[in-house]
């Protein structure tokens, strides 16, 4: 379970790093700097478990945040994450995905997912910030989406001293809406996010060959 004590202090410590990444200000902070802003023991857990949930969502805030350790350089991790058409290779809930529009700073994808016995269709607008190691997404409001809210990000951080590894910080906030009961949605969201980041880690470390 994530280590909860002192969360406010850790958030204050990490906030400048997060804001700088979000605004694309200067160089992306190192993996060591990001891990240093977390609770003691997180770096050790990450080495052992490869994926650590920092925030599980629930109650008033459904945001899920995780750290992921990749055994690939940032350039390769970023390139694989940007291959939209390959997402079904590691996302079992994703029925189809297609890019409907290329944008100067990203793209718009239409995705169809299956939750229990229901298929939901929505479009995501991806924003790619070159040089910052950040990829973010949110619902395309011009489309009649079947879900109420979906937004998230990947932030990729290099380790010092030329390490070939990459630290990924992932965040996701999803509200499926009235089509799925709230108690089912909350559990589905957390389980799906954990499975997603674990699958991404295995898929990228295998250079796209691993399958769930």
C-alpha cells in the first residue's frame, strides 16, 4: 500500500517539479530529483516492484498516480508510448483505437473500450510537449463522448550518469459516468490503471513484444 504519512509535505516538495514539467519550463528534472521528493522507501520499493502506486484515488478525488521503472532509455520509452495504434497490444479493455486527426502538437484518437458488458466510445486529445518528456491527454469536448471525464499524463525522467533506465510518472483521472454504477466504476478504474501501468512496463521493457 502507498505510504500516506506526510503526504502534504511531499506534495509541496514535488509541486515545483510537476509545475515545471507541465509548463515545459527548462530541463525535465532527473529521476533522482523526482524520487527524492517522495516518501522514504519509495525508491527501494520501485527497484523491487517496478510499479508503485502513490495515490489510489477514491472518495472526492479519483486521481491515480503511479511511478514506473523502465529498463529502456527515455527516447525509446517515449517513442513506444506514442505508437497509438499499438495500444491494444497491452490494453485488453481496448477494443479499437484509431487516430482521427493529426495536430501540430499532438493528435486526436477515437477509442472504444469494454467495461463489463458495455462498450463505450470517446475521443482523446493528446498534447505532446517536445523536450519535456511529457505526454498528456484529455477528452475531446467537440465529440459526443460516452464517458464523463478522462485525463492523464506520462512524465519521463532520465537517471543521472548516463543510465539506460527511465523513470515514468503516470497520472489518470477517469469518470465513466452514469452508464456504470459508481461502486463498480471506482474499483474498475483503480484495477484498470494498475494493470495498465504494469502492462506498459512489461511491454516497453520487452521492446513491444510482450502480450498480456
